[in-house]
């Protein structure tokens, strides 16, 4: 149920949106687009609006969190530092009729009365204060991403990443190196064949880093401009600009040396703020998804790197939980909003896995029948894990989260959930944790990503 927005709220949000629009216009009109992409690459899981907010206030930021979050990591915001304002969602608990996920009808008790439950509903967004790590002092932090980036800068490691990601994509689409396809255009690095949903890479052009960037560029085309995409008929220059910006962001995220971004077509985006926002949103979303996918493909290598570096408990938890935790939260929210959409996902299995994860997060004892059912689902998933539709299913993502959480517990017991409800301010603070993930402390589980 949507909540009515007050006139004051609407007025404030309109003012903030105006500031965001003005910042976007400056990005394009001042030839700062590459700089914007470099900032966006540091925060791939943030929304376009929050990237613009960070960029316009502190373009040198690398890791932002709330004041309390920094204190929990034994770091203190230094006196006189100016906060960065970003958006965070606000919630309210409301009493709602419990709906059966299969029949989509209200659930009734033994007396025939409707069963109700309290659910958190998104009520809007509010501006919250965060600070960059450069504005704090205290205990030294080891960033997992930085460790991985240092490893991948080695050309041999970049080649391994290119090969493993190419092999991964080949399981769901036609991806090949083929000199034959480039006889007429020997200097072309690669292309995406939209009609056949296929990617071709020229094996004779560029080093392993450039081949990886080319693969990401063409894969971005396949995600944004495929045959069933509403964006497939955009001008060629627009599509190339989106794919190039996405590849630039992803390769920057991994610290790979690539050529400078060619501004070219993006100058036209400055003339249409709506088109510019749509383009930036798509770039951010697709870059985020590709980074997640590449991390998943290379998770064994990432874990190997992490294991060779002495990490404290918080960093170990981050290594195990970061992406899986965020994905699990999203699935829970989607399931609450529209259970019917999960029919092809074995809805009862998804419901059980969400219940299992919630009990695990609260540090409650898992009933034996539930544990047996979980083991059965897990065995079924891993039996067919080589099939993309299984490996990328909601059930597989939830099982991955449960596996990582239970593994992380061996490195430090999570605190049992508190009985109190979080205040919206507490929630906003928790929502700002980016590179370091804490165990959830509220009954609602891990927090939303932005």
C-alpha cells in the first residue's frame, strides 16, 4: 500500500531532484563525464542519484559510511569534516493481511479469521549524512576489492579472467574468438550480433586487458540493446556510448589500465536531461550486474587471494557475505511484493529458504525437518549447477547466501537479534555501509542496497 506524501516532503524532494539534474548537466557540459565514470566505478552498487550526489560533493571519495558505522569499525570522523548527503530509504511497519503465496488468497486461522502480520513498507527517501574514509582516522582497513585489483593487474591474471568470463558467457550465448569474422575489418576488436545474440572477439587485436574490455563492451550491448530491449532502436552513437561507458566502469572497478574514454556522442545527452538520466541509470545498472557476474565467476580466485591475506573478523565476514547478502534481501523484498512472480521458481522452496535465512540471521535453532528440506534443495541445485537457469535462480542465490553465512559464523558468532525495532535514522546509517558488511542486527534481516 502506497503512503501519501506530504506537501513538505514533495517540495523537499523536488528541490533535491533539481540539484541532481543540475549536477548531471554540469557533468556533460564541463567535459567531466570520464571523471564521473571513475567515481561511479568505486560505487557500483549505488543508484545513479546517489552517485551524482557523491560526485557533486566529493569526487575523490572512495568508501562512504555513516558516522556510527565508522565508529563500529574503530574509526572516528575527524572534527570539522563536512558530511556528504545521499539518499536512504525510509520504512514504516504496518499491519497487513497475510497472503498465501500459492493461492494468493488471505490466510485464515482456525476460527476463519484473517491472519495479519507486520510488514515494513517503503515510505519514501530521506537525505542522510555519510563520510568518506579520507575524512576519518583510526584502525587501518583492508579493502578486499583493492587486494583483488592488485592481483588482476598482472597480465597473466587478466588473461585468466578474460578466459573464465568468456567461458561463463558461452554457457548462455554464442561467444567465440574468430579471426574469420574479421577478415574484412582486421582492426575491429569485436562485435555483438543482435539477431543471433552472439559475441565475436578478434584474437589478433590487443592484449589480454583490451580483449577483456572488448568482451565486457560487447556483453553490455547484449544486455542493453538485445532484440527484445526497448532501447534496441536508439541511435548507433547512443548505444556505443552506453556500452563504452559500461566497459570503462567495469574495467576501472577492477583497476585495469584502459584507454581514455572517448566523449564523442555523450555531448548530445547534455541537451536532454531525461535522456541523460536514462542513459546513466542503464549504465550503472548493467555495470553493477556485470561486476556481480564476474565476481561470481572468479569467486574461487578471489577467495584464494583473501585466504593469503590476514584479515580481521569484519573483513572475513565481508568476503563471505557482501553480494550474497544484498541479493538475498532483494529476493525477500520481491517475494513480499509479488509472490505470484515466483511460481516458476518453486515458490514453496523460496519461501522455506527465506524462512531458513531469517532464523539463521536471528541465531535461532533450525528445526530438523527444515534442515532436511534445505539439504534436499541444496543437493538438487548443485546437481544441476552447470545449467545457467539453475545457477542463477532465486533458490540458488538464497542457498549461496545461507552457505556463506554459515561459513562466516565459523569466524565469529553473530550477535542474536535484538528485540527492539530500528529507528529510521539507525536504518539510514546502516544503509550507508558499502565495502564492509556487518551481520544483520534487526529482525528484518540485511539492509537494502542502493
